[in-house]
């Protein structure tokens, strides 16, 4: 059933578990996410980026909408990293129940003003709103402490930002970054900062972790063995994710792990069966591999059985 992002996340935060926001771009990814959520009886958020909307257009949004409505678990359809007011309006018109406006690259006052405008529009049609404060650049070890401090979310600013904009959940920059290269395998989430932000926003306020993929080493090795090229890839450790959930993170964004699962399996199938040319024999196993990843994430976040 289709619900708003806030309905899912308010309950998650209150009960102390996390909910995955998984990015989709096509039918197989969408099915993998929904099949996993239904098998685990978990609420789930399906995220579509502006790139996904450009790639899949109306075919993608209509399909996701139909499947989400038919699902036997709560599903929110969420715009991931909307960069403009117009982009958000298009998503709302297409039936999204949740939107993100990402003006984190702008000065604080501009971020506040633009985010507030989006929040008013989205709330007028009953959708929930996420925004981001701080830069998700991925903070290198050699970066000086004060420089690092300037990039990551400032707790006091976070409190003012939420008060002034009226957003429903806040994406925080606490050291993670998008993609498969994070932290060189060492713990690096700024937990003290997260705890401070959560303290100022209150015990019920849902926080969001972007760049949260685990980048499972087993998948990285299989990807390489199948001929894929990837550098020193590392994700967020499972213990770090669980700790972050206990400290206030309710929405956990995952895209890279699905991309890795999909492409690894496609490579393996094509290598093992050079004669295959039925797309279903290639995409079917990839869908299955992604479903396993989503199920493992749901178990890690603690949302199984919470639907
Ligand atoms: O945060 C970004 C997501 O991984 C979506 O990526 O913009 O390439 O679709 P994308
Ligand atoms: P990952 O690249 O770690 O999967 O993060 C995805 C994300 O934050 C989407 O908004
Ligand atoms: Zn993101």
C-alpha cells in the first residue's frame, strides 16, 4: 500500500529501527525491492533520482506507482536528490508520496528559503519532505579538523534549519559519501556529531543517512573475478549502520549495493553462458541477486516484521 515517507519513518524512529530507501531505475530493480520487502514483511521506500526519471520517464513512474499500490506492505515513493522546485512539482504531480529537495550546495540562507518553498508545496498535497544540510563529499583523512567541520552538518544549524523549513526528515552529512569508495575500510562515521544533532532535534525526529551502502566484499570479489574493474571499494560496516540507527538515523539510502549485485550477476551469467541471448535469462538472475541484497539490508536495519 502506498503511504508517505513520514508515516514509515515516524514509526521507525519511535520504535528504534531503520528503513531502507532503495534506488530503482527499471522493472527488475523495483521487483527485487518489493519482493524482498514483502518476503520480510517490512516497510520500504522506493527512491527515484532525477537521473532515474530521465532514464525511465513515465513508464518507470507509472510502473512503480502501480506496483507500490498493489504491495502488501507500506511503500513510499520518494524523489531522491531533487535539485529544483520544478523537479519536485513534477514528482508530486506524478504521485510521489515523498520528496527530497537538495540545496546542500547553496549557502545556508538560500538552502533554507528554497527548502521552505518546497516543503509548503509538498505539504499542501500531503507528501513528506526531506532536505540536506552539510556536504556529502566524503571527508578524507588528511583534511584538517576545521575544514572537516565546515563540510559536515553543524548540529545547531540543523536545529535552526528544521525549525525554519518545516521539513519532515533531515539528511545529515556525518562522513559518508555516495558510491563504492568510502573510508578505506576503517570506521569513519562521526557518531558524536550524529548524537548531538539527534539530541537537539528530539527523540522522535527521523534522520537520514545517504551514502550508506555496505559494499559487501564478497560481491566486490565476485565482480572482479567476473572481469569487472573496481578499485579499493569499501562501504559502511554493518555495526556502524546499527549504531547510527540507535543514535537517530531512520532512513538508510542504498543504491551502490544494488548496482554491484546487478552488474556482478550479469557478468557472471554472460561469462558462464556465452550462448545466452534471451534477456530474461540475464536479467532474471540479476533480479534475484538484488533481492538477496535488499533482504540482507532489511535484516540489518531491523525493519523485518514491522509492516
Ligand atoms: O545519490 C544518488 C543515487 O545513487 C542516484 O544516483 O543520480 O546516478 O541516479 P543517480
Ligand atoms: P550509496 O551510493 O552508498 O548506495 O548511497 C546512495 C544514496 O545516498 C542515494 O541517495
Ligand atoms: Zn544520496
